[in-house]
């Protein structure tokens, strides 16, 4: 949830959480079954003889990253309605672990059988332990922490941030640079931009980038600069990199969803040879890609992160079987060639190809 990690700069400081779900289907209510999404986790038949209630603790759909997350939750709810089950999307408007914990603790009092949590840091682990002690099944999704498994979470469904940015995102930048005859085989510099050094998820991605550049003809200008979770600082950071390396800057890599801000800072002439890689398939990023300024966008299947989390939790409640701790998402590398196909997949909830 790279773009989501800048949510704190634009949300209110007070915690507000709401339920945004349809009423749970009751046994014998005649609710028509909605077909599960092909290629994603398939729900088993509900043989428990009782309703199954699932809560997903997440963030507002008004944030561009979380819009498909909410859609994934809604789709899971629609599918499970015909199986005497429901999914409630509980929105947390303050982007802190304390706020997430407060919403989760409130949910634990409402009779849920399972809870999925967007875990921002290790502060989630005492809450997970409390839920497990109440025999409530718990998972984390989108982001997690190293302590959640020991605390009793069944699984984490999301991106391995360090690995993805070392082995997928950074190689995509290296390939783009070396595909340009202007740079092919030449040594050149890359500007690294991260959200905040204090955010564990950002640090995993930043370190993955730096390690991914090792052994290539691209080298980082520095260990990276942080924008303090303020997207208005992306453009100035890009321009500072250009000023500092006017002749050998070949790339900019941004480990958050910058809504195209990094690419927009380039002139048309600069964009011909400075390749920009950013996180998330955002509207702004796509617009800059269509203009020829954004080279690559990295998607992490936000629809699937909520949809499959809900389905995995439902199956665990019904069958009593756990799916295995790490449930990875499929990252997508968007370029101008596959832009339309990936945007269609994200809008429909189809598994990205």
C-alpha cells in the first residue's frame, strides 16, 4: 500500500471508524449466490450451520490506493452473502497503529469470527494476541510486521516489500535504462525517493532498491531522500536530483504511490532519458505514462489483497484449516504496452497478468 502510506498527511487526526457492508445473509433467506472471481481464492460451502462474520480493518476508499481494496471487500461480501456469511469493511480515518488497534478492539466486541488487519507496525501484535485468546481468527493484509505470526495470526496476504523492490521494481528500472541506446551499458545515477525513514514498510522498499542496484551499471546518488509523507515534496526532490547530477542522472525510483508527481517534474526533453519508476497504478501515474514521462508503475493487486484475505479467513473459519502463513500477491509491472489491460484488470478485480 505504497500510496496509502502517505495517507496520514491528508486525514483528520481523530479516529473515526464506520461499517460499510451489506447485512449478513441469513440461512434460508434466499440470497442469490454471486459467482466467485475466477483465478482467486474459492470459498468452500458453509457447513457450520451458522452465519460467519468477517471484518476487514482498513482505510477510506477516498484514498486512491484503498478504492480497489474497498471494492475487493465489497465483492467478497457479495460472494459470501449466498453462503450465510458477510464481510464488513471497517474504515479507520487516522493513519496510525493506535487508531487501527482501537477499531480492531471495537470489532472484537461485535461477534466477528475472523478479522483481517492492515498492520502498520509491531503495535498490532498485542491486539492479535487478544483476538486469538477469544478464539477469533486473525490475519494481516497489505502490510504486516515480523511479530504477527508469533502472536497467532493465521497468515499475511500482501507483498514482500524488500524482495519485490529488489527483484521486480529495481530490475524494471535497470532494464528500462539499458533499453535506451543513450544509456545502454554506461554507468549512470539513480535518485531514490521514499516516504519516510521512520516507516518500516518504506525502509524495506528503500533497502530493497539499494541492494537491487548493486552489481548493475546504475548506482544511487545517495541512500535516498524522504518526503516526510508529503507528495508536494516529490517534484522538488526530483529537480534536486537533476540539479545535482545534470549529465548522468538516468533514473528516479519512488517507493510510494506519488500519483505521477515525480514524472510530472520532468521536462519533455528530460523525460526522454530519465526513467521514472513509481509504486501503484494511480490515475496520476497512468496519465504521466500516457504522456511518455512515467516509465513503469508497480502494482500490488489491492483488490485481491482484501478479496482473497476475506475468502481465506472465511475458509479457515468453516474448515478449521489454516492456509499457510505467507500468502503472496502477484505484482504487476505496468508499461505503456500493457497499461490498458492492467487498468481493466484492476477495475474488474481480475487477477493481474
